C-alpha cells in the first residue's frame, strides 16, 4: 500500500472500443459528434478509431472518414489503434491529426493471441519486432509494452503473475534490441478476470521487476469488479487508466457475447474525486456525453451514473 496519487491520467477509449463491437451501423457523423463532445470534458487523450480489417471489424470500416472529420482541440490528443503495417500506413495518412506512438502489444495467453490475431506467441513476437522496426523507420517512438489477458483468459483459464512478468520481459527484450525506451507497462483485463487480489499481485510483480516504469491498467467490468479493481490500483499508486464513456465496448474476440465493456469513465472519475484524486474532468458534462453515447447506440449502457447523476449535482441541490 502507498500514498494515494494526487492526480491520474485517463485514456478515453470509448469511441474505438465501443464502435468496434456495436452490431448496428453507427454513422460517421455520430461517431464524430461523440468524439468532439468528449474533447470538451477535460479529457486529454481520446482513442478515436481502429485501423483494422473491415471484414473482421465492420464497425471501423469508416476509420479514414472519422479521422478526416476530426476537429482539433487544444490540449487533446487523438490516437488510433492498429495491429500491422497496413493499419499503420492507413494511420500515417492522418499523422497531422493523430498523436502517433508505438506499442509492443502481447498477450499473456497464447490461446487468446491465436483467437485475437490468428498467430501464436512466438509468431506475435516476430510480428512485434517487425512492427517496432517499422514504427522507428517512420519516426514513431515506441514507449509502451502492453499485455492483454493479464489477469485471466476465457480460453486458457487463470493467468499467473509470473506469466505476466515473462510476457512483459519478452516485450522489453524487443524494446532493448531496437533501442526503445519503455515508459509505460499496460496490463489489460481483456476478459474481466481481474479481482482486487489479482490486481495487487499483478501490479506488485511487474513493479518488483521494473520499479522505474509506470504501470497502467485497462479494466473491463465483465463481472462488476472494475471499480473495486480501480480503487485497489489507486491505493497502490497507479495513475494511468484506460476507460470508456458509458462503459461502451467489449472485446469481440473474448468469446463471451453480451459481456460488459470497460470501466465507465464517469464512474472512474467519480471514484477518484471522492478519494481526493484529481482527474481534470468535468464529471457532469461527461455524464451528459454518456447519455449521448447511449442515444447513439440505441440501447442501455452499463453506466449507473447516466441514470443516477453525480454526487456533486445532488450536493448543490441539497445546499
């Protein structure tokens, strides 16, 4: 246990995560409306799209159109996701609008790697070596190692902290080979297996091996424990979180139809505020954006705050 952080950095991934899994077509205009509304809430980092195979992820067949329509907002970075050189080349066409950074993305579960990317762990290591080299040739710094399925996997079962450390070590080896300085290790609870004790063990194991590198978390709320897991992480001093407005999203390759998406951004912000931790986000404005997201997708989203509202709003009424 450590002192609570004074502030946290929230990486909003609602547009990318959410629209990749929604079954109904979402118009480019609606996607842009949501992105631009998020950019006015105080968030500084918004992942806006995926440059992926539109046959596999039809929700992002319009990635180019969304990027073309992005409106710059001072202090807000728009980012995108890609998994191969083709996706990177598509993103590079919008490098004046996107904050370009590279990541070495692995999974602690080989079964999930095969399901998600149709290749094994060793093949994925080879692919990440090549992708890292491509990033560097294009002047894109590679500063992050990400580990998916870091707390458990629907296809492989429990994932130990030792497996996570070994996976991070594989990514760090690639970074060292190519002269990259890793600034963040991201642990993703891709299929919602994390619990507070698993968070404690996983974060502690990674920090013990790489104490100088920041650890961030990508939490899913599949089993309703995302806020509890975030609270545990905050007490451990974790300051970087991925989240999605309204709880948009989910993983289309997790093998669990209808599972809840990521930790809701507004619930994470409320948690931090009530713990005295700054986020820089206007919570009431963010809740309105969550309601907008619910209207756009046309069905109820997991966020309780969309319906309940913020505590501050009720404090003002009571006063």
